[in-house]
């Protein structure tokens, strides 16, 4: 896989630089995936993450829920787009500290 530089043409074909086109979406996706990976949720886990980019800032929201409708944990974090994956892991750790592991274990 070829690494795309921030100033390279965007591979989507828009003609814009990657940093002005698809990079924000890719960084938000990286944060969401890091969140879900750290939680280790499976197919039956009620885990959700949503990353939104505003300039150079990433706002990430995360949720872990009991599929039976019991407990619901939510939290959010904001930081630099450059730290997308670390933000995802940090947010997952915050939910684990609030008891997400018990919800996830009960769902599996």
C-alpha cells in the first residue's frame, strides 16, 4: 500500500490536495476504528463511535450500551487530527474506566 502525503493529489480524483479533500474523513475513521479495537467488541456488541473534523480538530464521541437496554455509557473527547488514533484509544479507556468491560462481557 502506498502512503499518500498530505500535499499529494487526492486519490479520489477530485483534483484537490489530499489534506483538503479526503484526509479529514480518513483521520476520523482511524479514530473510530481505534476506539472500537481497544474495546474489543464483536458482532453482538453495542459499540458506536463518531468522529467529526473541524479544521485541525477532531471531536470523537463514543458509546457502549447493553443490548438489552440496561446500561448506556457515553463520553467524548477532542484533540488534534494528528492524534486521531490516540484519541480513539483514550476515549475507549475512559469508557472502560466507567464500566464498559462489564457491559461488553455480558453481551458476549
